[in-house]
C-alpha cells in the first residue's frame, strides 16, 4: 500500500508492505522494518530499535506523541485525490465524512436520526491493522449512513452525512 503523509506542508510518499511478522516501509529511498504492536499505544521495533509512542487519529489527521513531543500528520492513499481541500476526511461545510484511506468498516456507532456533537466518534474503520475512529465533522443530526460493519471502503468514499443544527 502506498500512502502520502503530509507534515508542515511537505508531502512524502511511503510504501508499506507486509514483511515477516511486521511491515517494511520505504520512505525517501530508505527501507525500515517495523515489528510489534501497532495501535493507539504503539510498542514497536523499528530496525531492531524499541520505540513507544501514542497515536491518535482524527479523520485523515494523525497525532503522534513520542518522547514528550507531539507530531501532527495528514495522510491519504496515494491513489486518492488530494483531500486537503475538503479538510481531510470531513467536509464540514456539508457535514460529510469521507474515508481518507481504504479499509474495512468495523463498527457504526450511530444511526440515522441521531443527534451528535462535533468530534463524537461515529464510525470505526480498520486500515493497516489499526482501528481508526472517525468523528462527526460538526454538531447536528445524522441524515445518511452509507456503510455497514464488514463493508470495505475506498479512499474518498462517503461514510455518512450530518445536517448542521438548525437545518
């Protein structure tokens, strides 16, 4: 799988492939081996060096806390159109939530008609062995849910829509 990671306005292409018990990641011509537990709390070995970090995902954005420092990234599938114009995985002007990368829907945490607050988790998608909770782009009422648990999704695919309060 190839993904694009953006940090501080600079985009980098990363190719990630299964390798042994983990992954091989190629970034700017350098290959690193990644093995271990990948999730919200990560305990991995990168090229046989132990590393612990906390990772949080918010749509297409990733926040990594490592050694007391916080790093923010935006990700997207290399095959997808640039999502930055839509604010990542969420189109806040229309209340739409789009998949920022391919994955498998694990859980849908709301139903059509539910009132939600901005930032409330609504859908959990698994991608690259990580479960990612996608949150409401704005406060309002859910008007459409386009996915179900067990359903594969592609980059840019509409997951759900929220009508803003007062509409």
